[in-house]
């Protein structure tokens, strides 16, 4: 189950709680939804940062390897 499915199910529970005037449950589920979304966004930012770093490192290594191969820089 992915995060979207989980949030969708929680939103249904939140709506049912609202319809039954169970405000405590509604508030708790709402906070849980917000926490899940924030956690997912943070994980996405961390992942994007790691991917960017990996790509930068690969590009840098490729440039250095090509420069060494064609003699632009000396292998040290």
C-alpha cells in the first residue's frame, strides 16, 4: 500500500468521524494525515538530495576520467 492509498483511507475515516460529530477522532485522524504527508515530503526531499549528489559525483568522475584519457589532466 502506498502513501496515497493510506491517506485516502484515513480521509474516509476522518469524514465518517465528522459526520458522526466525533470531533476528537476527526482531529486525531487529521493530525495523523498531516504527519504522514510531512514525513513523505521530507523523505522525498532527502531522496532527491541523494540522487542529485549521486548524479553530480557520476558526472564529475566521468569528466575526470575523460580528461585523463585524452591527456588534458595528468593521472595523479
